[in-house]
């Protein structure tokens, strides 16, 4: 079963989270996502990359039914895959656009933050960093993205409260760039990925902007230095 469905619209790559009903992360899902991103990093699409979800959810984040039953070795593999995938997505030298079509919880919210542009369907959806409530600490690279992409006061509130917010609240706080009518979401995401990626210095300027966070993230991935590798859940 394909858990990350890949399509192309012209020169734009689209990755769909496809693990119904909530597109939640488990060991197999994170492995497939990492593999897809590695393929895109090796052959960067000229028209950028869009990530979105099949069905009514973007993603519910970590699968709380599957992950607590994993062995220590499986948990370590999943942490490694999450760190690698988030780092690759954050540093891709082309425009990345999150088309958040529904709920985006925990790690899925982090993947949204890791994209250069964040669009959300104007629907009744739940968005949030709920790790503090779920009892699952952050892997190191997702926390780097959270620190880099949310202003300090609001970051402290979201991370330590686990508050659920709406797409409209996320837009008001600058975490979402645009609210889009649901039927137009994917088309708008593809359009922005193409327009942004067409800028001649996009990849180099993006690297300049994110260089400090990416250096720390890549060091974590390369040295397997995340403390969560030995004790996650």
C-alpha cells in the first residue's frame, strides 16, 4: 500500500499523505516520506514541491495507537526518519508549499511550518502542537523548525499549552500565509510553488535564510545525536 502518493503537475511535484482516515505517522509512513523527499532532493523539481493530504485531513501527526507499541529499536528508527525527512524538506532548494486541507496536529503542524509557503483550506479544522498533552516529546529537528518559524512568545504558548487553533487563528498569527476555498487549495499551492521556484536565486537565498537552523539539523542527522533516540515514549 502506498502511503505517500506522488504526482506531477508539469514541473511541480505533489506529495499526498495517504494513510486513511487521519494520514497519521507510523514507522512505515515516515520511511516512505523520507524516501520520497530524498528522491526530490536528488532531482529537485523546477516547479517546486507541494505537500497535502488525501481525504479530509492533512495529517493527524504521530499515530498514538501504533507508536507506543513500538520496540526501542523501532522508535529510534522512526525518530531518525522524522529528523531526516524534516531536515530534507526544510532545506530543499526549491519552493515548498503546504496545502493544509484539514486537521494538522503535532508532527503534521511541524511539516506545515517546514514549508516555505503555508496555505490552509478555509474549513473547520484543528491545528496544533499537541505533544505536551500527548506525552510524546519533540525529536530534535522538528523542535529546531518550531524555534525558527514561530515568534518566541507565541511559540512558548503553543508548545507548552498544546492549544488547538483554527486555520483563521493560524493565519492571524502568521503561521498560515493564506486561507483558500477548499476546492481551489491544490491549484493555488501548485501556482505558488511554480512562481516562487522561478526566482533565479531562490535556492541560494533560502539557504542563506535557513542556514543556522539547517546546520544544526544536519549535524543531528549526520551524527545521530538526538537524545530521543534512546528514550522517546
